[in-house]
């Protein structure tokens, strides 16, 4: 929780995180989105950050980090807060890394990750935003290693999304019908 506290107390650092990773640290934790009582979760937690889309990052009761997406995606993404920030800093725009076929073997995943990162660098250069420099600043401030090869980080993320119990959201319609996800961020 010290990383969250540090981000709450340093507006420049918090702004850099938001600009680089689209993560806004909330001034205090809150209950996760419940869609006016229609949405429930199988694991309790507190929302500590949000994405610009309204999606939420939730510190779960077991210390792992869950994600609830405004488009209905829900699942666990990191085993602890340090791994969460390591993943975010090294793999900004992480939703682009959700092609499960790329996780078939380490070599394929490495090539896939490199291709995605190069696209992000190119897109950022159109806006005069130096993504690599921003990542390195964040890594330095947060005491996280900026990795050139993110394969290990992505594999840890992948295994975390698959471990049991999965973090699952259930939506109950007004007519009583229920819709639940699988708890894997990779499921479409």
C-alpha cells in the first residue's frame, strides 16, 4: 500500500502515472462499482484506482489486484500491488496484450510484446509524448525495474488471470436473470 500512498501524496508522480498508463489513483479507496445494486463480486475488495474509461482497479481481500472493466471484463491481474505497478509501468495500455494465442510459448510472446510496444512508441511519438522516457521515470520513482523484455511479466500476468479462485462479477437484471463472467481477462 506504500506505493499507493506515495502516489496519493505526489501529484506530479500521480499525473505521470495517469499520462503513461491511464491510471488515476483515487484519493481514498471506495467500494467497487455495483451498478445500482445489480453488480456483485465473488471476492471482496476496495477500488483504489480508475482508468479514464471508468474501469476500476480493485485491491482484493487476499492482497491481489482485480480489474472490473466498464465493458464487463472482470478478473484478477496481479498477485500484489508491487506486481501490479511493475506490470502497468512495463506494459502500459495492457489491454492490448490480451491475445491469448500469443501466450503459446515464450518466443511468440516476446515477439508479440515487442510489436505492441513498438506500436505504442510510434503512436506516442505522434503526440510528442516520450513513452519510454515516461516509463523510466515512473520506474525510478516507484522503485520498479524497467524491463527491456517483458515476457516474464506477461507470463506472470497470464498465470494470475487463470488462477483460482477467479475474480468474477455477476450482474442481476431487473427480471432476475443473472449474467456472470468467467473471471479471466482473456475471455472474449
